C-alpha cells in the first residue's frame, strides 16, 4: 500500500493534470509568464482591454511615516502636505537601472525629486543630473515601509526624508540612527493612465 506511515512508494513520478493527460517530467512547458520580461515591461504592459492602446502609467502617492504626503511644487520645493487630494502629491516612478533604482517624478510639475551635493531635497526638471536616482530599500522583508537612498550619495548613507514639520530633512542628518521614522514611506497607487 502506498502512502502509509514509513512506507516507500514506487509510484510513477510523472505528474497527472487530472484530465488523464500525463506530462513527462522533462517536458518543455514553455516560458513562464514573466520570465523574459524586464521590470519596466512588466509594469508597462498593456492589458487586453478592447479599445485601449499605449503604455500604462501608475500614478502613486508617497506617505511619510511622520504623517505627511510628499508634494513637489512648481517653484521646485519639496514639502509634506496633510491634504490627501493635493494635486502636486502625485508621482510616477521611472526605472533608472537595476536593483530598485528609480527616479521619482511629479506628475503635474514634471520635476524630479533630487538631492543636492549639500544634502538638500529639491525638485529639478532635468532627469539626468546628479541626485535624481534613488535606490528603494526596506528595513526588513516583512516591512511595508520603504526608504529611498540617494544613489549618488549612498556612500554617505543619505536618504530622502520628511521631518515631523513637513519639511525635507537634510541628507547628512538621515544616516544615523537607522531606521528613522522620517525616511520611511508607504507608496500607494492612486490611478492608472494609458498614454
């Protein structure tokens, strides 16, 4: 009898699909659904909706653990806002490389959240200047909060942070102690657009 306690079962090891079709163990099952797609292609693939063409763009908001949503204003200032409907608080994450590297772009202003060489957080219209690329990190695998480490100033340990007052925290004040409340953010999707 096969399946008893301590028994050895010498049953055929070919999987059965339940319909009487037996799949040989070394059969080519074809590529996985996302196997050959890059992260950008996975995030921007178009669903099979009739009449919808183009690429998908997810509009997100960043909520700081200090209680503020992040906003980039037309004058280039980055601030925390307590209004969940502030139009300057909508962002798009653009992939800038591998391993969680991204740019955070304000949808309305078109400004990228940037860290200057002195550690100040500002909005800049050019995506290719120093300080616009961030590395997404998490304190632990189970944590819902993410932090954004500046790629250009990672050797200093400078993070994007919003203080309890809603103002951005200077980069040199974010490296110790880790993790600080001000560097922790939740990202949530507000809407999806097709363009």
